C-alpha cells in the first residue's frame, strides 16, 4: 500500500433548518445553540482542529450567516477586551478561531439530503481524502474521535467510518454497518444500510457522524439518486464505492459518549455532561442537580 495522503480538510454540513428546536432556531442557526458556553459547532471544530484539520468547509444555507461571523474576528469586541485588559478572555477567544484562509463556506441551496450537502463541497475539497463531521453528533471521550480515525487511516488508508453500538430498538434511526470483527477497534466493513426497517439491521453498530472519505465518493454522489426518505443519502454512495475492492471501508469503534444534539434530550444531556467535567462548574452543578432531582 502506498502511504495514505494526509487528511487536511473537513466538511461540516450545517444547512439543516433545525425545526425540532423551534422557536429557538427561528433566527439562530441550530449549530449556534450553546453547549455550556460555546456554540455546538465550536465543539466540533475544536475536535477537528485537535485532529490536525487545517481547512473547514461549511456547507450552509439561508439564515446561517451567524456561523460565518462566529469564525471571524470581531474587531469591536476584541478591541474592548484589550482596552479593558481582559487578556485571558481575549486569548481564550482567539485560541479557538481558525486562521485566515482556513474556512470556506458554500450553500447547499436546496434541502436534498446529506449526500447532496457533501457533494456541494466537491470543488473545495478537490482530489484528496477528507474528513466529514456531522455537527449534531457530539463525541465526548478521553480520545477525540476524529483524531483516532486519522491515526487509524495512516494504517488502513481508504475510507473510515466511526461506529458505536446502539440499543436494537434504535437501529432504524441510523446508518448501520456490519463488520468482520465486531469486538475489534478497527475492522473491515462488510455491509452498510441506511435506516434499516426494524428487525433487519446487520448489527447494532451505528454510523456516528464521523467519516474519512476518498474523493471518488463525489463521482457517485454526482449521480444524485434519492434513497431512504426520498433524500440523496451519503450511505448509498458509500455502499456503491465499497463494491470496488480498491476502496475499502473500515469501521473505527468510538468508546466515548455520543450526544445526538439533533434531539432535545441529547442536547440537554450534552450540556449537563460537558458542564459536569468542568472544574469551574462541575462541583456546583452536581450539588444543584442532586437537590433538583
Ligand atoms: C445521518 C446519516 C446516518 C447516521 C446519522 C448520524 O442521518 O445518514 O447514517 O447514522 O446521520 O447522526 P440523519 O441524522 O441525517 O438522518
């Protein structure tokens, strides 16, 4: 195997309407809702930066410009913090900002599904393997999920998908994969299916929303065939790509906790979990929660 190319770019699809969080999302993108004191999307960008990603491609839509503003300098705020000698706050703010030229924004234009959103990034990604992070899914563990996948990619090359077990009665809500060795940290994928009807899933390992994909996926996405739910599904193109032995798919088991912030319960739990691990908030919150429940 030739040495796999380094993963430099990441795609973040952020065009969803956030209808499940109305009215909060009427004028604010759902990705800007806060998990403790940063927007959900910042946590995901931080995970990608920690894994060595250098360029962030946001696939956005109408009403999402707050995301673009968030990942830019805010001159008045920075000048005010500086004048007031709030050095620590200013440093913290700047530490999480990607550098100039490290972000790109393109619009999906129509809500045709995840596969279509990823395809919209094709020209910005070009001919190199890339990471894909679905921002609704917060991965919280000792080792950052994308970092583990990029490490695995140096050994396997090809395509990788993060997976984790879900209860059998939830498999119909996700993409599900079958693997050669369900207990291994990294294992070859033998089958994939998007939202299998109840009782038909090949395993209980769900696709958690972190991927490393080869650029050949764009040729398949370009066919733009609708799948489950009438949407252009990424999973369908991954299945087609995996049929070519030159484009193997491996699953990387994520051992931490995953919060599906597309649901209200997942979003609320993420806030509690991220706050509990903070030195400045955890002990007080724990005591307050105990008193509350
Ligand atoms: C998408 C993917 C699915 C994956 C899920 C994770 O589905 O199509 O394979 O398991 O994200 O959140 P969606 O949540 O967009 O319906």
